[in-house]
């Protein structure tokens, strides 16, 4: 009777210990513990990537959805590493050393490099391990993609035909300039003399002297040797004080003298192109690249789903279990 009581008490103690969340652990994948701090760090990295693509999201904090996405990324990372190990995929230590040295060379000196490691919460050894993991995953992905479905030319063509409106060339203009620069120390009298020179140059152009000839002779800016040609521009490429008159001019027209903080400009609109439909031949590589990314995301997503079904995943922090699927987009940072 006493032994039964002891066994029951021991069983209850073990069960209670199993149900109690482990402090600092967010998820357990096949016995491997993912710390809460790592989930937070990954969520912050994901947020930074989102803000880089969509600056308006800078005001948003790290919500539950982003935390769940970070957890899913870490789960995916762990499952793929385990698969790479099962398949016997290894890395060459020389390749790891080479990548490590390349990262080290981007920082001015050893002290600065070590400070950066501390900021990231890394050590030299942990950084090398991350490099090694990345190389193993890259080899695993290559194996997966090599056996997957390939995107063919007919599929690319059909996608283009259904999405033609997304492939248009931006309206743009071509311009030439004559530039007479100011200097910070230039006296007002010299600036006035420049205005006089600019007026004389413009009068020559209006009287029939070719713009290119005047640019070669008088311009001090880019394109002078090419007759003042400064190339093609779309809206937003040029400063407002230069862009506005150009877009109001007709092809072949010459502007008035434009005074800016750095000097005087005389502009000529030499050509213009309206927004136009781009032919398939010009965008074929872009279409193929997009479809290959989508296909790879599908392959990775399906593969991760199969790994997840076989894995034992315990969400110690149950709020992280809301994401329905391991996301290849999060894993690779690829567009949908």
C-alpha cells in the first residue's frame, strides 16, 4: 500500500514537472530547446527586413504574429539541419575559414570585430558554427531543387501573357546640360559675370548654334565632352528645380537659365519615351526568375510540412503556435 502511494506521488511529481514551462525556453524541436531570447532576436531581424522594404512599418513593434513567424523560422532551421545531418552532409573546414576571414576583413581591426561579435551575442566559435550550418543548408537546398520540377519556357510565356500589365517601361526623358558652377568663395561680382555668360550662351543657342557645340565649349559639368548629354531619367531622378522645367518642355526645346545653389544650368530635352508595354523578350529572364523563386518556395514549403509531420514540436510558449505553416519565405527572405 505504501509503495503504491509512493509510486503515485512520484508519477504526479513527474507529470507536474513535465507540464511546468521551462524558464527561458520557447519551443522544443525533437528535444532541442530554442530559447525565448533567440526567438526575440530573430523577430527583430525580421522586423528590420520588413522596415527596409516597407519604411512605413517602422512605427510598428514586434507583435505576436512576428514572434510566431520567428519561431517558425527557427523550427524550420532546426528541422533542416537535422535532415542534413541524417544525409551525412558536411562542410569543408577550409571553406568555413575562408568565409570567416571574409567577414572578418569587412571590419577595420580585430578589436572592432570582437565588439561586433559581442553586440550580436556571438563568439568566434559560434559564428564559425553558423557559417558551417549555412553551408550545410545550402547543400541540402541544392539537392532538393535538383530533384524538383523545373520551370519551362512555355510556363514563363503563359505567365507573361496573363500579367502583361505588370511589365511596362517607365516613362522617361533624355536631356543635355550646360553647367556653369559656383564656388563657395566666389564673389558676387563673379556670379553676376556667370549669369551674363549664361545669357550669351543661351542667346547663341536661340540664334541657331547647336546646343552640343555650346556644351562642349562652355559646360563644366558631366557630359560636356559628349555635347552635354546626361542620359535618360525618369521622374524623381533629378532635383526638383531641374526636373520640373524638363517635364514641361517639348522635345528639342531649351530651358531658361536655371539658378541653383551650386551653379547655373541650361537644359535641353533631347528625347522622351512614354510608358510602354515591354515585350516578352525584354522581361523573359525576370519572369523566369520570379517563377523559379515561387517554385522553390513551394518545394521548400511542402518539404518542411513533411518534416514537421514527423517531428516532435512542443510550444512551451503556446502563443507562438499560431502560424499554420513553416514559411519558406521567412526561411529564405524571398518574395511570394
